[in-house]
């Protein structure tokens, strides 16, 4: 059972340190922690570039044409060539073509000025879509990729400071420095009390220190913030099983499988526990 929690902690550290973040480090002056780092324990740890806070992630960066590439290929500011096939300037369209161009520009301006959805709404829509795909996935490898994407979203906060704390805390867990990790997670849940993953990571660390009551309390907070958190549900089931509440654990494992039906570890735990309980009933 302890191995499951260690794998969960290892995955979190891998996401933060292995380049799985949704975006690159924030620009200077973005409010991400820089000069504040000496207020946080563990400065001796290496900390690679942090992911950009979820609220500032620009999806347009994924397909924008780099400025250098535009200059290299003779592209204009819109990413289009200003001349014809031989490089000669193209005359402005006349008549109906000009009107169509003006209409297209007006439509682009309208879209640019339209209110953007709030980051919370974007995140919710993204997770809703991913969880639906996870539930319907028929291939274990595909399901695992979707689950890992969900976990990456879980690990993304709206704050650069919170991201830094999460990164350093998970590094301390990986190093076996659980007390220092817990002190960082305490700061993190105080800073971002609505971040479900902050509570989940502290629950994992508390379990690793033998504090199962504290872990269960943190998992309860996770469930209130994100009831679909299959990792937290699995952790709760493992704790209940270890405490001798097999039937309760089985119920929780089945809830986790309703969200992530192809999760291999939870399936094995469920099958084993089902046989044990059926044997007791006989």
C-alpha cells in the first residue's frame, strides 16, 4: 500500500520536474516568485523553470508563427507573404473583394474584442472533456495518457508562488524529507485553500509519515473540491483497507473505477479485496 503513495508522489515530482507542464516559465514581471525565494525553505534545491500560472496560459502560442520565422520567409505581421509568386507586390483587391476583406477584418476585430472565458471556466471545460474521455476509453494505454493529462491539469495552479511551493515540496518528498515537505504543504494549502491537488499531495505525505488520520482529513478536503479525483479516492480506499474496513474500501475503489475504469492498480486491489470479502461471507 505504501508503494502506491510513493508512486503517486513520484508522478507529481515527475510532472513538475520532467517538463510536463502546460506552458513555459512566466515572463519577467509577471508576478511569479523570484525575489521571494529566500522566504521559502529548501533554497539549496535545483528548481527548473516553473509552469506559467493557468490563468495566464496563452493557447495562441501553440500555433503562432515565430517572429524570426516570419522575417526569414518574408512573411508579413499576419504570417502571410506580402507579394505574389515572384515576390512582387500584390495590388489591393478591388470592388467586392475589397469589401470582403474589410468584412473579414471587422469579424477578426469583433472576435479579438469579445470577452474571454474565465480561467476557471476553461479549466472546468477541459477537465469535463478529459474525464468523459477517460470514462469511455477502451485502450489501457490511451486511458493512461488521458489520466496523466488530468493529473497535469490538477498540478497546475493559478499562482506562480503556489507552483514554486508545490515544486519544492514534491522534491522534498522524493528526497524522503517528509517533515520539510509537510511544512511547505502547510504553507501551500494556506496560500491556495481551493487547490485540490495541494491537499492531495499533503495527504500523500501525511500517509508516508504514518499519519493516516491527517491523510484522511486532507482527502476529505480533496473530495469536496474535486469529487472526481481518482487518485485521492484510491488513497482513501487503501487507508480504509489497511484499517480493516474492507467493505468500505471496496466501495471507494469501485467509485474510483467508475471514474477511471481501466486504472490497473485499482482494478487489482478491487479484485483481490472482492475475493477476500466473498470468502469472509461464505
